């Protein structure tokens, strides 16, 4: 037998019994794969054999957790989201089950490499960015805190597109992530449910009835969500659309059987593809169908579970909805699942026959809403005509909700018709539109923003009128990230040296990182932190060299700006800095700028920003005078699995949105936890990061929210900055005269025109402060010891930004449940 390698780390010690058991299981799974298909195993066969081996360890815990919930009948949390950006599952599952080192040893003894197998797994890219990744972190924390929680969403056949960069331009390719099958999901056809569309409302003696509808079936696929070493395994249930067998075969279609079968695609298109927009509303009918599809299937499922749950007696069914809100919490992740409010009302009114007041009380006590943006272009405002056609009964219910809401406002503010117009759920105009955020606020018992500054802006601007009437409804829940994926999984070297100093409990209580402050001046610890960072940089540099054929100096400062491309995130400010640095010829400080991310396919300006960044890179990277002192690299196809490689290697994290525009950000937290310093504005969670670590330990620059508001009043004049700042003028002139696009001098005229004449996000106003702040970064980087001390202070201050803390606050302050540290007995131990 091969020697057992010494593996003592925070990921657990490999026991010999575990190792031999895993090898046996792996070989059994591999054998059945090969018996079915062929004689020679491929790397993908090895990946699937390992995935099934790890899944075997999950299933017993999964079943036992669900039995435990059935017996204890706790209040259940249902997190509704159109996006779950899960990334890869294998390594996360091994870590949460405490199997990582045993699997590593078993795979090593079998002559294979665990990392190579992990890299075969497709990312589950069922999200665009922050909102979808937040939902994934929340699922991890809800399971780790022992909450009876369910994630509900859509099983998109195609997730966020794969991005290729061709001649500097973004090209999208379909993300066929299910091509080889998904070992982590279990189809549950026995829980398939009908979802209705179109039709009309009939007025019967029993009340309104939605009739003559078209039916699409919702097929659930369940994915296990393991908590960290507590034997809890929750469920993420994603719905897939299926046409019923009689679809389009009604009497009017007799004779065209072939066409009727082909038309099944129309129904099944509902779960075909994720809409690739981030912070932008595109009012397409298919998207509205997706939103209703997930809500209608989920609410039927919730009500089925509520009715059949045991509650201290052996009755098979609950019939009273009196206690519904005591047993069910529904959290709406942005307005995308807002239709849960009218749909729950429809079920309670039309099917369960409750009166309006009782149904409304139950609905509002059950639902809560998280707001994720204050950008007007991102707010969902659906045309009324679309509802008339697609969801006629829901439109009636929304009208009634609105009438009662406005009646109440009119009593509080007699004669204030302007207030009624501002607060209405229906916006007059051509076409009339339904404001989904207003529907969410009116129909929920709690509304929260996702960072303190954002929650304040929500209360004082976007929902000020609503907050005046019900201030107690509005809360803050600052976002967080799971330290299991975003430290232990992606940066085991850092996790190990932290555990050596303060023990392992920080993985479930991140506030314990504060203890690292005792080691800020510890020479050995400073050296260890710097060494881990250097190792991560070397590894990432090798990855960049093989992927992009660009040789980079690992001694350089890795200055990283990765996020979805949007004007408000100001990737252009970063771009102007790179050009300024290049022009200054003052790059004695070696610097690697990597960054950017996907642009929504229909977002012209975002695509131009990518082309500008890649064009600047072409010039800089091929200038022999520059050599290896400055490199500009566009990271193609950024996704969760790439983030896990980039973030641990970063020295500097760019968080440079215009103050008041980024709701929170979570990438900022990931970089902080992994030992990067932040250059950023006082926006989103940056404000609280600066508060936790001390503003002197971040590179904060630029306008604050008050300054932006003052400038809006006064008027922003870009030309004034252009004329006054010679470095800015030079950079802009180079862009506009074709220095970076010699074959097409006019290529970037739209970018130049936007920056000069209608830049809502005031890039030039922060340019000077940004450049001088970057000079401070360079100055500190020349003193590695002082730099690393700041890094340690940042890591020590990142405890607040665990999603465990966020979820504990949601649990206590919105859902009315208490996190539990009960460890359910594992499958090999008898139940109590």
C-alpha cells in the first residue's frame, strides 16, 4: 500500500478506516460505470465515481434530517430566488462532511490527483453574480445553523453563458452544464405539480374562478445542501418545466399530432435559460412566465407540506391556516419572486375560501422582502397588458391590494393625491405598469436592505413614503459570505495558519478572527501570512501563463477588479488609471491588473468597456519598454470556480462604485477575508468594512453619498475635470484618437461621448482622488512588513461578514426562529 501522507490540517485528519472505505466505494462506482459503457476509464469517469462515493455519505444524513424535521415540525424557511449561483459541489461537500483529507488520501493511493478530478466538474452557473451567489452562501449558512430551510428556484437547462474573448470582443456561448449529467441532483417526479397560465376569470356563485388555462408541469429536482460538520442536510429544490402529455392535443388540433408534439418545446422553454441581466430589468413575457412558474410550484409544495406535517398528533392533515405563518416563512430574494404575494392570496381566497382580511393577514405575516438595488433601471415594472393576458386573476388581486392600500394612505394623508400617485402599485402611463417593489413592500411584514448604507438609502429615498407609514417594517441585514467555501475551500494554506494560532472554531464563529490582532506584531505570523499569499500568487501566475500565454512576475502587486460590467461599478475608472500609469512611465512598482467580467449580451456600453480594456492590454503588454513591470489581463469567463483561484492570490481589491449605487457587494468581503487590501469608495459594505478594520487599514477615496447628492444638485461637468487634469486629458485623447485602436480610430467614440457628456456615475469626479490613492497603495507595497500587518488587521476584522451572522439575524429578526447547534446523529448511529 502507498504510504499515507501526513495530512494534519484544518480539513481534518485522514483515518485509515475512512480511506479504505472510500477506495472500496470508489472502485465499486467505477466498476458499474465501466460495466455499463466500456473498458477504459476516462478522467470524467473517475470524477463521477468520486462524486457518487461522496454522495453516498450525504444521502443517509439527508434522509435523517428530513425525518427529524417531520417529527419536530419546526417553522420552515423557504428562500425563493430566481438565481442560485452554486459553482462546484464536490469539494464543498467533502469539506462540510469532514471527508476532504480521507478522499485526498484515497485518491492519491489510487494513483490519481484530487485537484484534477475536482477541475472536471462543471460549475452550476444558475446566477448572474452577487444576488445568486448570496443565495448559495445563505443555503450553506442555513444548513450550518441547523435551520429547517429550503431553497426554491429554477433548474435552468442553460446557466450564465460561457464568455469567450475573440479579438478583444465578448462572444457568448451556451452553458450546457447538464451535458454529462449532474450527480448531485435527484429528480422527484412524484412531486410534479401543475402550473397554470393564460385563461380567463369566471364569476361563479362560489366566487371568482380562473378557468380555461394552459397547464405546464413543474418537475422538482432536489440537491442536498450539507451544513458544516453538523449532519444537517437541507434541500434546494429546483423546478423544471415539462409539457403535459395532452399538451396541444385538444380537439382543435386533431390531425396535426406531429406539430403538437413539437410544440411541447414551447411549454418546456420556461426553464430553458437564465436571463443574463444583472441590475437591469428586461420586461420579456418568458421572464414573467419564469417568475410565476417558480412561485406557483413552490407555494403548492409549501402548502402540501404544511397540511401533511405532524403537529403533536397523528392527524394526517392540517385544515386550518390560522397557524400558517407560525410554521412557514417565505423570503423573497429581490422582486423576482414577488408574485408569491398575489399567488398565496389567490390560493387562500379562491381555493381555501378564506375571507380577504384573514388571507391578507396570513400573507403579510408569512412573506418578507429583500431589496437588492436602488438603480431605477433595475426595478421590475411589468406592463398591465401582460398580466391581463398571462395572469388575469392575479391582476384582479393586485388591483384589490392596491385599492385597499391606497384607501389606507388616503385616510392618513387626506387630499395628498401626489402621495397616492407615488405610493400606488400601479403606475399610470402608456402602458400602465405594476411596480413589483411596491407590491413587495405592501405585502410583506419585513423589508430589508443588504448593507447599512443601502438600507438607509432605501428608507430615505426609494421607499421613503412607505417608511413614513410603517417604519418598523424596515430593517438592515448586511450581506455575508460562507467562510467554508471562501476561506477553507479556496485558501487552505491561510485557514491552516489561522487555525494554528486560534484553533478551528472560527469556521463556525468568524468573529473569533479578532484573536489574530494579538499576532499583528508576531514576526513569525507576519512571515507565514506573506508566504501563503506568495504561494497563492505563484499558483495563480502559473494558471494565467497556461491560460493566457502571458508571463507575469509573481513579485508584482496583483491589483484585481472582478465583477459584472456596469457603468456604476466604474470599470472605466480603473481603465483610466491603467492608461495614466502607462503614460507616466513611472512603473518602477511592478503591477498586474487583472479584471472585469461578463457584460449582459444586450448591454452595448458594457461590451465596449471590455473591448477598451482588452485594447489597452494589447498596447501595454506588447510594449518592450514596459517589459514585465505592468501587465493588463482580462480574465475570460469569470465564474465561481475561477473566483476561488483569483481571490486568494489578490493583493489589492477594487471596490470603486459611485457612492450610493452598490447595494452591498460580497466580493469585497471575500477579498478582505483572503488577505487582500481594499481600494474603494464609501459605498455598500465597504463602509462597514472600514468601520470594522479601521479606515486607516483600507485605501478609501472619493466622494461620499452626501458629496454625490450635492453634485447632483449643482450639476456634474465632466469637461471641467478634463480641462483641469492634464493626465486625464491625455488618457481621454488617446482613447478618442485611436491610440488603442489604430485600425479604427473612432471605435471608442460612444465611451468617450458617455464619459464627457452623460456620465451618471461621475467617473472624472473621483479620478484625481483615485490616482493619488493608488500612489499610496504603491508606497505601502514597497514596505512588505507594514503591508502584511494591514492584511492581518483586515482578516481579523472580517468576522462580521460571515453569512452565518447574516442568517442568524434573518432568523431572529424576520423569520422568528432560533439557530440551533443540535447535531443530528449520523446514519451509522441509532436515533434517540
